[in-house]
């Protein structure tokens, strides 16, 4: 069914770029309805008893905005009765219903979240995500052939990798699994091989300091030059962006030498660039000398719980990049990850050297 959702989105855009949010969810959820019908039909054709269950038929209850709702409850009575009768229920992912009985969707990749929440409310022994890859890799195997499959990874590491660019699973689904302590196995739909288990940190025995490298290709860097240096100015800049659901990622503010003017740099998704520029320019609460935009940037991140107790990881990362003449534009860190913003043309070179530096190919 690859490409179906994108085709449906094109159809909505052909009608209006302000297509109704509620009708948008009805539209894009129809791909899952088609998939479920084909799977249940196939099972019936080979002698099994099977039927489809749309989100509203289960029902799967959600709350939040259209296109980014979260599952709050799943009624399991009807499906449990069907299972006892020997039936195979095929439940549509990615969708549910809200308090107004309108169809809602969970965001791109939301079928993972549906599976994990089904595991919770049906008290399943485990949750298996079948996908088009054999599991979670140390980095994107399409970019680096030496990428290795990770046998076991923690929720925290997987959450960082997913939020920093790894496309195997949706970040919110990992968060749901972590909160509900549901183990996940990620396996291939096409190859009968062991995949990757995502579980709690204490279940993992590993001598690897760094477990994986993630990267993005859709970032944009914005720099405001000559911003007045006073309390609350950053909040004034970012409030309109927040109100318009624009996610700000890496933020750097230069130290003001004279205490009057400073420069502020931050990154956003390139899809939000035009909207962000428009919001900044019409923001009457801020003054700045110039606005500089750079779309040729990418974020590369190393992730691993091992760095908590291991000194020198930051130095090794920066030194490895310096040896390949890769300039670092912005730095962001957390307890288990270090992210750097670099020129987009250096992505593959950066991944290759970092993969080798932290011995992820072994």
C-alpha cells in the first residue's frame, strides 16, 4: 500500500490547502481500511475465519487534535468474544474515534502506536512490529552498508533514535511502550530472521558505549542577528512558533559582549521554514538586524546509555569529525545523545567516520 497516503493527501490539496482537518482524517485513514479488508479477505480465502475491525467498531477511543491524536482506551469485549470463537480479528491501525464520534488519526506511522496500545489493553504477551527491514540498525543501512542490526536496545535509546531521524518506529509509540512496559520486537515481513527487541534498560547487557547513529535531511537553520539582549526575548520569539505547532529543535544564543545585542540561532523542519519566516517578520515584539536562513544543513546524532558513565565521548566525536574537516555549526546534548548540525553534503562522511570511531561495525 506504499504511496497510498501521499496520493490521498495530493487529492485533498487539489481541492484546498485548507482542507477540513476532520475530513482529512477520514480521508487518510481509508488506506488502512483497504489494507485490513485485503488481509481479512486473504485469510478467509485460505480457510480461516477472519473479519476487519475499524477503529470505530472496536472502538478505539482517542483524544487530542486531528491528525495527531493519542489513544486513551480500547474496548476489548467484542474482539475477545470473537477470538474465543476462533476468529482472527484484523484491526485497523492509525485511527480511532473522539468524543464527537469523529474519526481521528494518530500521525504518520501511527499504526505502531495502535499495535502497542492494543498490546496494553488486550494484555498481550508481546507486541511484534513487522516492517520492511529486519530490525533496528546502528544507522540507516541504505546510507552505510556496514550498519549492523542491533539485537536488543533500550526504550530510551530507541526513543532518541526515532526522534532524531531513524524511521523504523514512530517516537510516540516508543514512549507509549516505555510508559506501559511493553516489550516490542521489530522484524521483517519478508525474511524469517531474528529482529530487534526493544525493552527496559536493565534487561540489556552490552559493552557498547554508543548504540546507534541517527541523522536528518529536512532541517533548516535560522539565525537572528542583533536581537536585543533582555529577559523574555527568547520566549517572545518562540511563542508564535509554538502556537502554530512549529517544533524548534537546537537552540544557541551567543553571549552578548556589550550586554545589549545578541545573536540567536535555532533549527526547525524545512517544511516549516516559510511559515516560520513569516511569523518572525510580523512579530512586533522583537527587533533584529538581519535574518539568515540555511537550508543546506543536517543533524547527526550519536546515541547510547553507555555515555552516561563514560568520559571522553564528546571529545571523540568532535575529534573524529575534525579529522575529516567537517565543521560543526550547532551542538545539542542530553544524557544519552550528542547532536551536531553540519553541512548536508557531509552526512555520509560524518556517519562513516563516527560508525568507525565507536566500533559499531563489530
